[in-house]
């Protein structure tokens, strides 16, 4: 439910979550590499849209990206 070292969470329809590691995703798929090398999150995540970005133009399966700070385990 809450893995300690995952740095990516996929939020699926129906509320299911899949935890992953971006280094593995980026080396396995160039699309994930592109995604993770996008410009980083805004300086203040609490303002405006909360660090989200529309990815619907990327094609099926990518809707949006949201940066969120979490406590380091």
C-alpha cells in the first residue's frame, strides 16, 4: 500500500495505485525517460495548480502529471 522507496505512483481508474521506481521506468522505456526529464516541479508546490501538467497530447494512457512532496522514509 505504501512502499518505502518508490518515487513514482500511478493513479489508476477505480482508485488503484501502482508504485514504481523512475530509474527502472526510464531505462525500460524512452517515453518514461522523456517524462522524467521534463522541467521539474514549480518552486512552491502549494500555489496555483499544485505542480500539475496536462499530458493528454502524449497519447493514450497519459492524462496528467502531478508533482507532490512526500516525507523521506
